[in-house]
């Protein structure tokens, strides 16, 4: 395929959504290995939230709180992370996904984890991203540490519900074991390669 001089080919973006503890990050990591890692970048809205919260807490408590401190006890900080995410969203719609994509601006191929809000879903549709929904039963999510898999934050379910209703969303089942998940990811990678030829 030939492009006019100075014109970049369209950016390939794979955007992942799903409920908490469904395995979005695991799928993102597997996709990186299944595609060509040197030509793909990974980015995450969760990473941005964790860094923002660490800065806010460091300023408020007058002691250093690192992103690793928050990651080590992510469930403990989940409500605070949701609050920070909502504040960012109020200032600018889809700001988190836009920021995450800016972090990997040099890459034409990007895997983005994770779509949570309606505005994020809409933005991904607008820019032509391939959407993936990682599904996991409440029982599977509970085994992974989700304290109450039946009560997800309503705001964070907006994206999930839209992805689920979208016939173009690729669904990856992560309710079973790791081998099953690997097969699901391989199935997607093979289909995706055929789609983008």
C-alpha cells in the first residue's frame, strides 16, 4: 500500500474494556506478545490514574506516596481512583484515553487498556479503534480478588454496556483458565491480522 509523501498511514488502535478483575491487563499483555512487540505500544488509563492519585496524596499528606504504593493495594484505593477519574472526565470528555494515546504518540500501532466511560467508547469509535470486551463471570472475578463483583461503579459500567451492545466489539472470554485465555487471544490476533491486511 502506498501513501502520499508526508501522509501517515491510519493509526491502528486496539482498545480494551471490561469490568474490574475481568483480566483487561492480562489480555493487553498477551496481545503485545501475539502481535509484533517492536511495532506496537501499550498504554493504560489506569497508569495515568495511579500517577495522578499518587501526586494528590503526596501533596495532601506531605509525604511521598508512589504509584507502586497504590498498585500494591489497588483495591484499597479503588474509590479514590474512581473519584480522580470522574474529576478528570468532568474537565474534558475522554481526557484519560486521549492522554494515554498521547503518551505513545510515536507509535502507529497501540493497545489501550481500558475503556470505562461512554465518552471513551464514543471517542474510540470516532477514531476507528478495534474494540475488545473482556468478559468474566462474577465467580471468576471473585476468585481474582474482586470483593463484590455484583456491584460495579455505574460510571465505569457505561463503557462496558456500550461495548457489550456493539456488534463490532470482539469479545474475549476470560472466565476459565490461562490456557483458555491464550486460545481466545490467539483467535483474535489471527482474525485481526486478516482484517487489517
